[in-house]
C-alpha cells in the first residue's frame, strides 16, 4: 500500500494494499481497515456505493460538509476532478484531476467540503464510493462542472449530464 499527498491539502492518492495478477486474472484488496489505519487513514466508512455509466457520462461535481469518500474505478477508466469548496481554506476553488482505471487501480481520498466529479472515458465504467456518512442528497452541494471559476480542463466539451448536473448554478 502506498499513500501519496496531492496538491490539495487532505486529498490523498492511494495504491491499494494488494494487487495480484496471474493467468486467471486479477485480485485486488481494495480496503483493509488495519492497513489503512496504519497509513493514517482512520475514517470510519459506513456505506459503499457504485455507479455504472457509459462513455461521456459526467457525474458531479458533488460534495457535502461532513462526508469523507474513498473513490476508485473497478472497471473501465474515469477522469476524476476534485475541487476544494471550503471557503475557509487558502486552497478554496483549487482543483486537481486524476485518472482512475481498472489498470492503475488507484484510489483517491476526498475530504468533506470538497466536490468530486467523474467523466467516463471508456465504453463503460464502474465507479466505487466508500463513504463515512449515509447518503443524504438534501445535504449535498452541486457545482457546475464547467464553471470558469475553476477552469477544469475536462477532456470533453459536451458530456452526458443528469438534470441535476445540467442545472447546477455557476458561482
């Protein structure tokens, strides 16, 4: 297991504890509480979710004030954007992007008050969320994916969006 800091304070990039590949395929240990705690990741996760999406679907940018998320992509490839939306932070509105895929098996730990969104680059992708709170849509904020206040360099200009994401307001 390897834990790496990113340009955003509190956001970590993680290589999972074990990846084993042989002639049968691949086995990945995606979470081991003892190993994560030893690495300083001590959040208690209470809910796991997945989203399955087709190519060019963009989900997000979403976040809330209380939830830590450990995110990964178990099938396909996604372009993940993480935005600091903590107004008290010196890094407010700063962002970083990551490539998550079934090939690299990377995970990203996203703190509260950060938004995350992912764009599916492969024909299909399975995106995994491990969360420290139970899902509460009413407690979430949504940010416009292409807001010029961030200037995220998305690899697509016309993604497939939900109504929620297409009607999110610009800052």
